C-alpha cells in the first residue's frame, strides 16, 4: 500500500505486532498436529492484504479508494469483490472481523502499518499470532508431512482436486475428501454444510477471504480442526514454483 496520499479514516496504531510476538512456524504445526490427534477443535486463519482490505472498508480506508485496484473488480481475487461487499452493506467486512475475533490462531505481518491500523481500528489483538505466510513453509516441517500421511485432510478450494493428485503422487496419500465448489461468498453456506456432514478430522481450505470465515465456524460449531491454507496449495503444484516449495524429503 503506498504511503503517500493515503486517505486514512483511522489514524491510530495502538495495536502493533513485532517479530518477537509471533509463534514459530514449527510450533504452529505442532499445535495443529496435537489438536488433530486429540480431536480438539482449532481454527487457523491468515490476514494478508486481501483480508485487511476487506476489513478496512469505510473503517480504516474509504471503500472507493480500496476498489481502485482492478483486482477487486472480480471475486476471483481473494474470493470476494469489494463492489459486491459494498452493495451487500459490508457483509463480508463484518463477517471477516468477527472471524478474526473467533479464530484460535491468526497469521499477521509484523511491523506493517496497514495491519496495525486495521487491528487498532477494530480494537482487537489475537492471543496467538504467527507469520501470515508461514503456511507455505509447513511443507518443510516433518511433523506436517507425518500428519498428512497418518490422517489425510479434507481439501477445500478450487485447486483441491489438483492438490489431491499432488499428495497422492508425492506422498502416496489419498485425501479424506475433495470439495471445489467454493469461489465466492455465495458459496459459503453450501460449503460449510458439506464440510459439516463429510467425515473428516481436519481440513485445509484455500479459498481466499472465504477460508477465514469457514475456519472458526468449523472449529466452534462442528468441533473440527480447520486451517486456512491460503496459496500453499498453489506454490506446491504450480510449475513456476518448481524446486522452491516441496514436501521435505519428497522433492519432485
């Protein structure tokens, strides 16, 4: 976000996140694995620029300012269109703020002005925070790989089928299930209903901002471990990242 001529509606930065505040990625994986094994509900979400922009609408920054990015004209970007959210009276904004307050683990960017202003504006500091891009490094942690093998997850998102193929090819693992019908906020209710009635212990959800809304509901209402996996599916299966991201000990 450019620092010049930013029309901030909220000027405070009372809540700030420093690198030393973050739980290490291997600890995050350990928490996930322990909860899956003990069948303890857990929700993990990540708040990047997309989620911050949704939460910031008309609270931290004018919606019209945020909508200037062409990406926000399509719900394919982060699974939501700011134009539609504005027309729906900021439904996703309010739901995203609620999800942040209900999640067990929240990924953030430390030493980042936009992050600080948004969390300050909503007056909330999560109890447990980790690096928002830590999800892409789960693949380098043996405990995560062991969990995938011992208790395969339900995969949710438009790339779920391709990622399931990748899991089978690289780890010999068959996913607990695959659901690809989540592309926009209109798909949330159906997606949660599917997940709630599909047998599984935990799930990896890659569905933009929608994943942040799904995870706390699955944990609090249905007792599941639900992980906002973000673009970690993409970095593992997309050829342009070949050689940079791979399951530890299973390099393609």
